[in-house]
């Protein structure tokens, strides 16, 4: 078993840093290792099965940003512990330097404001790396280097977004990007209908199998019909699904008795897919067929079972409606979860396998939920998010993204999925301004990406049932959060004519 160790300074860092236990290692190919974290005194030990060079990823408190995922450069094992802050600063600087070089090659004009923090980051890092004999002082200098590097990365991504967006606008005239919201069994109140239309041009109608067929053979489509009727009355583009949820608790309870009989289980699944799509042929032309394929948790389905089942249900859906757009949803696209379990494929590899199987996949929907536990993704800065979208863009299919962030860490009685908000990701308290700023910044980045075809919000109002706590645009009392004005401004600037 391989072991790589890091010394954590300043001395009081570990006393209020539970996120260190969620750190993980990746190999040179980006594959996540199953990682066991051990903290003894001020030394962080990271164990995994192999002994090759690795990168360590961990949520790190960055002044001005909050706790964001940062990684070291590639490191080999050695007897002496690495000084963690220095290695994280080195990793971030390498990332920024490489990205500048890549974007300059495609014609990016780097703004003059980038040079100051970039130079300051190098200077602070050089002094820190040269003074590791005094680990406290070296760590403080390295922390300053991380702050400067993140500031430089932010300036760089803003410049890229502006210039790439200008190019996309010049090419298309208006952005071919859907802006939508997910309906979880409820439709907006009558007094909010006009606002919904101003904000969105698309809506996702929930079609949960466990709610539609709670008892074998007994269907209730009333909730789906009500949502669909409302969308058609408002002349809003509709998509349905997900039809099949392979996450924990995503399937009807009566199906559990068939979990050891895979052939019959597959038959029941395909029957529901056929029934649902047949019912709405011509009314719903875009379907999210499956979610939870990579993380799993439903019954005792293995990774191979989930992949084969997904391929089968896509085939059935295509036979029922040859003209439908069929999309797969990925609920944790960063694959952090793989550090705590045994997985063979990353989400990207699973989607790639489905594309290669020839099922006619029309797009991939990525659910980016930050500030939630246990379900959700660790927060990254905009440079990491940009690189992440570029990785998914290699699939050469349209990308849809749902952006989820909490506006409060208080208990939310309307949340239905057993998920909790984690306010520690932001600097300062978890509030509506943080939610609005993060989602607005992500929208600015994503609409600049050529492969991004749609942006979605997880729910309209916290008054209605919803899976993620405090994730809506409207408060429970039906008043608007600051996010509403931010999205209206984006629609006015870039997305108005879609």
C-alpha cells in the first residue's frame, strides 16, 4: 500500500479543518484512488493501493473565496513529509501557467491586470519554497501565493469568458442556450407565472417512477399531466425526466424483491420506460432517461449492471420515439465520490462508453451542486470549472448544466431528499448573496463554452417540494432572492432572444 505524507501548518489549521478527511489522491491519468486519510499530530497521511506519483486534492480555506478544492502538482513518495501549503501553491501556479499558455495559443488577449497578482504569487511561492526549514513561515508565504494565484486565475477566466462569449455571439448572433428550471411536481403560483416566463424558456417536468407507480401495475400520471399542461399553456419548451433514478431510493420499493433477478428487473424497467414515453409522444420531445448511473445506490446493482441497464433503456426509448432527444444525467460529475468506494469507471468514461455503443445519445446533463452534504460536489474556482467543462466537451455532444447552491444553511422543511446545506464552502455565512454571485459567475463562464446548450436551476421556489435545501430563486414566502435579478440581467444582456 502506498503512503504519501504532508505536514500541515500553521499549527492550528487542523483544529478547524474537518474537510481534510475528504481529501483524495489522483494518478497521472486523473483517475481517483480510493484514499484513506490519517491525521497524527500535524502530519496528514494519505494511503492508497498503488505507489505511483499522485496529486493530492483537498478543500483549502482561501481568503476572499472560502473553502475551495485545490490540488498539488504530481508528487512521488518519500520518507520526509511534504509541506502541504507549499505543494498546493506549486500546484495552483502550475495550473495557471499552463492555462495561460494554452489560451494564448488560441488567441486570448491576457489583460494587464493579470500580471500583478501572477507575479506576486510567484514571488511569495519562491520565498516560501526556499524557507521550508521554517515550516510556519514557509506555509504563510505559500498561503499568500495561493491567494494571489487564485486572484490571477479569476482575472484570466473573466477575460477568457468575455472574449469567448464575444466570439460565440459574433458567430450565432443570439446564444443558442436554453435557460430552464426543474419542476418537482409543482407549478409556479399564478402571481409568479409572468416572472417564470421572464426568467426561463424551458422547464423540466419531473417523471419519478417511484411516485407514478408506487404499487406494481398501478399508475398515477396526474402530477406529470398537471405540470405538462401548465408548460404548454405558457408555451414553454418541455423536457421530461429523469425516468430512471439509479441513486439511493430512486426506484419503487416493490422492485426490491427483484434485485437478485436481473433479467426480470430489466424487464420491469424497460416496461416503465416504454409506457412513459409512449404516453407523451409528441408532447415531450426531449427526455432525460437516466440519472445515478455513475454513483449508483439503487438496490444492489453493480457498476456493470447500471451501465448495461442504461444502454438497454436508451435502446427501448429510441424504439418508442425515434425523433426524441435522449439525454443522460450525471449527478456528481467531478467524481470525488470515487475516493470512498471501489469504482472502475469515471462518469466521463461511462458516458463515453454509452456513446460508443451507438445508442444515439443526444446530450449529457451535469448536475453541479456545491455546498451540500452528503450529496453534492466540492467547490472549485472558475479555472477548475472551465477545465472541467472542456474535459466533458471532448465527448462532442451538447452539454446541459444544472447549477445548485444554497442560500442558507438553516434547516429546510421543504427539502425532500435528506440533503443538508453546508455553509462552510463560502467565506462568511451562507446567504443569498453568495448563492447569487456563484451562480451568476458560473453562468458567465458556461455561456462562453461552445458545447454548452442549456443552463438549469434546480427549483423555482423554496415553498414547493425540492431536493436541495434553500436552492430556489424564490423564498418560501414567495418573495424573490437576489439571484432573480442576476438572471434577468443575464437574459437581458445575452439570452433574451432565445
